[in-house]
């Protein structure tokens, strides 16, 4: 059951996202509500025309048990709707929605991801994702894991610190054109390399900002998709794979699970106009580019990527939204979106898509 | 006067996990000042796993003492430790291949400076003064900086691993919640009237969830003190840690006149339980201004904290159920 191809009758028919905020002053349901309304207005649908709603969020982020229930307010859930939730990035909600649509009894699914990281301390919270006996009690956090991954790449001669800075320089410059970006700057590689280390060999700019935000998209099948938009973005494949929760057992100089997912989908790394990759730490772009065998003709993260805005639990789904938006605007014909979960690219999801030729 | 700017809260879960036949002896070993690996074919895994990572086959608990020395395979320098890190000064997280083990362990190295860190650095396991049978009982130091320790053996095995998760959060009050609080402080109920439906929400979350409309200060409305009990429950206290109640008491929902969402969890002490009923008319009597307590009201939870002294029966005729049946919760 590895191959997730054959989903070509499912399309993204609308996308919406909030800016990445350093600290959004209102509550999380309001982040989502604005997106729900945007998508309903764009498609001309009434709320109860949508068959299925699924969201990804994390109650730990803002420290509110059952925050995901409050978020249902944002979807417009009265009269009651058919909905579900994952404690994962919205990209995995997309995966579940696609699986659900393939059952054939429903035609539309609303997919969301949202999170407010600003009230908490993400480094402390995400250490709790790790092994509860061996790693959580020593607070092993994603930034430190990214530092270990970066150093492993340097030691293996697979990258230099200048390579990391190149990723940052290009991403932050691209972010200047992205109205949703939180951090954007025109800064040279040399200036970046002159900055002090944060978690050696990473500098602060190699890390993503702390962000609040949300993203959302509407999926529809076949004829329903064509009714709802004249610019459907067809999902051509989706797969996700996970590596060991014991990072000591992983080779951090490759993204093995990304490669397995790519092989399962049989993708050709030169076949995309654009790739939106979940590069939370700059070295990850190099690993992903290699695992996906992306050629230099593929434009990576024209949005600036997560280095310009990292609304945890929406960051991955936002990659899908950004890629789909480029196809809808006619700036790309084919695109690959990638989402990641866990420390040091532990879990990876790939979604490929194309516009009407 | 309280300034309602930001709110902070703590989330705690005290986890207790059984350690099992593999992790248990390893943690017991740490408490007793030694590192144990588990045999896996012709290899040794430290820290030990319950399964062969290549085949996922279950491993027999066949232990071998490893260390105390080890070699750094990879490292990163944590210049700004979090409060959850094992060391509170700059340190290295590293993958360390303990002598006699074939798999690396991720742990902290206490080193005098980042300058000593390198691949191949020889390190030695060091133990904390107070050991509880946890991975944090041990850390590592460069061999050149390590010193001898005498670690007394503890009593018995370590069957349970305790891990207190304690997280702190701080955020500004959402603007709507801040105005609600300022109202309570001034002795007023401030709600919001939906421009779409005309429904009045108190406390409002800043939006009308039914019509999906965001609301602003322009939608604020002041609501009176009289209302109707829509439902209630009588709680008979059971003894538990922290319980202060001994006698049965009432928690009621009160629908203020000209509002559409009842104030929940209202504490009723002044009305005999046998006399209390849904449909009863009551009026909020606020505590004196300097005794109002806003504890527990934040962006997450609404309620009225310790602001209301009591709900006084007005003596008006009861309201029939049909009138408030849409507002019972």
C-alpha cells in the first residue's frame, strides 16, 4: 500500500493563509474564522455545503487542553458539521482528507492547520515529543537536534556554513515579496557568517522565527472541483514516512524517510517548476534537495519558506498552499510541497500537484 | 486598580511510567553509578532498547556494563540552555559512543569551553549528587576535566520513572477579554452584540461563532444584573488532595436578561438547595470593588472569578422553561 498515486481526481480548489505573527493578540479560532470566510466567499459555498472538515493543531502550544475543540468555532460548526482533528501539522490533515475523499461518498473537504506558539516556550514544549525515558528528561529540543544535524553534515563534508547562509540569504530575500512573511531581509552571506553562533554550528538566522498563524485549503473531487473553480490544482501524489524516535540510530546526514516517500511516488526531481520545502533550519534544505533529487531548475521556496514564518502546525500545510497558489496564478505548472514533523526531519510528507495543462 | 495586560499560567502533568525489564535495569544502573548496555546479536546497545532496531525483534534482558569512558561522534554547543536542559551553563549536546557499546547515546557534556569540543573527544560519565533513577542522573565531561567520584549503591530496583512536565505560558489578554475584565472591575457586565444575528455574548470571545463574524469594541454592550437560572447541579464533595469543600453546594448557569449565553459555573451558597430551581429569577450582587478577585479569568476560561458576592433571588415570578430553553447550557 505504498503507492499513493492515482489520486488525480482530487484537487485543491481554494487556499487561504494568515500572515505569520510574532504574537497574534486575538484567539486561535479567529485566525481560522477569517480563512473559513475567505474560502467560502471565493467558492460561493455555504458552510454546510462542505462535506468534511479536518484540522491539525497542538493543545500543548498554547497550553490549553481541548484548544482544538475551541478551534471548531473558527470553522463555523453550527449546525453541527462532520469534522475530525489530528495533533499534527495540517499537512497530515490533508493526507487524511485525501484518503477520506477516496472513499467516494463525499466530494469536498476543508483542511486547516493552526497554532499560536507565542504564549509558550517552544523549545521546552517540543522536547516533550522525544523519548520519555531517554530524551525528554534532558530537554532534548529541536534546535539542539538541528545543531547536531548541521554539525554531522559539516563533519561529513556534505556542506559548509556558507551553504547554510546561502539558504538563509536567499530565503529571507524571497520573503520580502511574501505578504505573509514575518521575517524578511536583504542580507548577504558574508554578513550572515559574521553573526555569532546560537547553537553551534547554527546561528540565530539559521533558525525559524516563533510564529502564530494558520492556513487552510478546500479539496474537491472530479466534477465538483471544476464546478468550484476554473483553476483546480490536482493532487498527483502524496506520501509520508517516519524515521526512528532514537536519533542516535539515524544517519543525520541524509533524509532517509523523504527519499522513501519520493521513491514511493516515483517522482522525478527535475519535473517540478517549484518546490515548497519545510525548511525550518537552513541545513534541512540541502538534505531535502538531495533526498528529492531536485535539479537546479526547480525553484525552491519562493515564499521564503519557514525561515520567514513558522506557525507550527500550519507550517507544512502552508507549503502546500504556497505551491498551489503559484499554480493557480499560472507561475508554475507543477509543484512539490513538503512538510516535516519531529526533530531533525524525523518525519516527512511529500505532496505533488499540477494545474490543468 | 488591576491593569489587565498579560496573563500567565502553568500547565503541569506529573507522569509516572513503568520502566519495564530493559529500561528499568538501565535506570537502576545510573542511580548506582554505572552504565549498562544490552546485547543485540554481536552488538551492544547503550542506552539499551527493548528491541533490535534493525529487525524489531524483542531482545532478552542480557546486560553488559559499558563505559565509563566514551568517544564523541557528533556535538552541538548550546549557548542558551533552556530550564529543562540538564546543565544551566553553556554545554554540548553530543552523540557519545560509550566504550563497549556500538550505538551512540545522546547526552550532555559539561565542558569548560566550546573550544575543547571536537569529534573524537574522549569523555567520561559523571553522576549527580542526588540520583533518582533517571537519564538525568548522568552527564559527561571531557576526560581531561573529569574527576573521581564515589557513588554509593541505592536500594532496590527502579520500577517507576517519574517525569514532571511543567510548562509556563504568558500572553496578553485578548482585547475583548480585557474589556470584559475592566467591566467586572468597574462593577459592570460587558458583553458583545453580534452585528450579524443580534445575539449578545457574555463573556464574548470576540466573535459570533454561529455567524462567523469577528466583533470589535463597537459591538460592546453593557448588560444588567438581573437574570434567570437556566440549569444547575448540586455537587457533593468527595475527599481528594486539595479539596476544601465539605458540604453539598450548587453550581448554576444564569442567563442575564438581554443576553444569549448564560454565565456558567456560578457558585450559589445563599439559597437553600431545596428551594433552588431552574427558572428562578436572581440578581448579581458584586463584591466590594477592592475585594473583587479576577483569578481564573483569562483568554482560555471565561467565568466571573471571585467578582460576584452572591446571586440574590429577586422574588419575581419564575420564567417558564420554554422561554429560556435555547440557552440552557
